[in-house]
């Protein structure tokens, strides 16, 4: 089993990731590499629960990620992972499809049980 710290370290190594933060659905920050992760926590909780609520109401399948576009192309992407939310700050010059694919591969390992995250 991977710890939250190990998971964050793996995400941080993905090309195109400028920083990340892992938050439990109750708002507790489990770790991250962003300078001020508290700035992102409210966005993550509101964005993540809203996305899950929309999926339930409309009948969509699982939401893989939600992106928030920012000036300077340093976008923020949110990944719901069970009772956790992973937030990733994108480097302005990254190739987004490759970054997303690499992150989703790591998230898939956690959600399929081959490498569950422990707090």
C-alpha cells in the first residue's frame, strides 16, 4: 500500500505537474507540494462534490477529472479518488494529454486496489 506521501511524490514526478495537493473529502490536507495548499482546498471540496452531485443527478458515469482554466495557462485540475481529491497545478508549457494520461494511470492504480492509498 502506498502512503499519501508516496502517492504525492509519484504525482509530482509526472512531467507537466507544477505542484499537487491531496485532500480528504472533509477538507483535511493529507500532503502536497504546492506553496499554499489551503488556497486550493475550498475549490477542491466545492468542485469535487459539485461534480459528483451532477454525475448522480444526470446519470453520468464516474468523473475522471475537472479542470479550472487560469490566466497564464497554469491550469488547475481536480481528480476525485474515492473519499479523496487530488489537485494538480499544471506547468504552463506542458502537453496536457500526456500529463493527464500519466496522472490517470497512477490514480487507476489506487482506485483498482493494486496500490491503495493510506493516510
